[in-house]
C-alpha cells in the first residue's frame, strides 16, 4: 500500500487519537493580539484564548500558516518516505491557507493534493475519515480527491453568535446593527454557502434561531441521509449539550456530538456562539 499523509489546519479541531490513527499533520492557524502572535493549539489553548479575549482592548486578528512552513512539512514527509499527501484546508472563503498550499506545492517535488474544504470544523474530520476508508478499500488518490470534493458541496454548517459584539469588533457588522440587535434581542443565523459564511436569517430570540437551524437539518434528513451531526460552539459547551439533548429527543437514532470551533472562528463569531454541522449523503 502507498504511504499516505494527511495535512490539515487547526480549523478541523482534531483529537489526538484521530491524528495518530489517520497520520494527520497539522498546520496551526494563528491569532494576533497586541502583545504578539500565537499559534492555535501550540501557543494558545481554547481557555487561554478566551481569557485573553475578555481583557483585550483591541480585537485580535487571524493569520494563516506561512508558505515556508508548508514547504518544510512537505519536504519532511518526503524524507520520511510518504508517497504523497492530501492537504485539506479551511474554506478559501475564510482564509488564504488553501491558496498558500497550492503555491507551496509548486515549490517542492513532493506530490501534494490540496483540497478546499469550503467549510470548517466537523465536516473536515469526516472528509479525512471517509478518505482513509476509501484508501483502505483500494481506491486510488484521484478517486479519493474527487469524492472529497463532492462531499464539500454536501457539507453544512450554520451558527448563531450569542451577540454581534465580536462581529462588530472584527468589522463584520456596524455599531448600529449591533446596538439594535442587543436592544431587540435579534439573533442572526450565519450559514456557509459556496464556501462563504453568509448572514441568512434574523430572528427574535435564541430559541427561534435554534428552531430555524434545526429545521435546516430536518429538511436535509427528509431529502437524504444524515447519520450524524455536530453541535458546534465557541466556549459554550453547556448550551451545546442542551441542544444535543434536544436533538436526541427528536431524533433518537441520530449520532450527536459536541465539538469546539477553532479559536480563529471565535475571533469573529465571538464567545457563546453555537450551531450545527452535518454532511448529507
């Protein structure tokens, strides 16, 4: 069998056991505060990030892995005897990481197949898992890459920021929009569409926002197969667990897990964000 390496970034939020099982190599995304730059999961944990966010006067910025880091990793994998790598990265609608991976591929003779996930979080985990299953069943790399590219169009992620405060700080909404949202308890629903997060709905109350997002899941379950769903969150596991239990009451056979979002999402969406993510088969 070919020796295959998977490459991704910290948007996927992989557990260590998954990393070891699937031979995944992680390129960390970065967060830049006024006191310096930090690499996600290396220099800064989730807790440390939100602690710093609470006291920071200025909104932090996000950064992507440097091309030099990518080239060094590719060369290292080649030395270690890997035949090729598949580099699955955060949506190009959010980050330049995928484009950097494409450029880095031209700077080495090690074969790398970059893929734009067109999303982040849970679907990226499933793409790697499904890809490894296909390799185990004898599929060649071109078939695996083609299948993963098909999955990107079937992946869903919708989230509900707890407030628009962080979106205002990061320049995504105006101060007036934020003021009215807080005054009237208006919640926005942000969903990925063609690789870009778009503000799709505005509703009164968090309860109605959750009903709206759950209805999107229900529609996909009616029109296809959705075996599992992730309740995603930005440092808001308690509310995510509540939503998980609500889903299990309505869909007892559905596999539901709670997963944290990358702190780079937290920079923009803000603490308290919750949402759902799934793939339709």
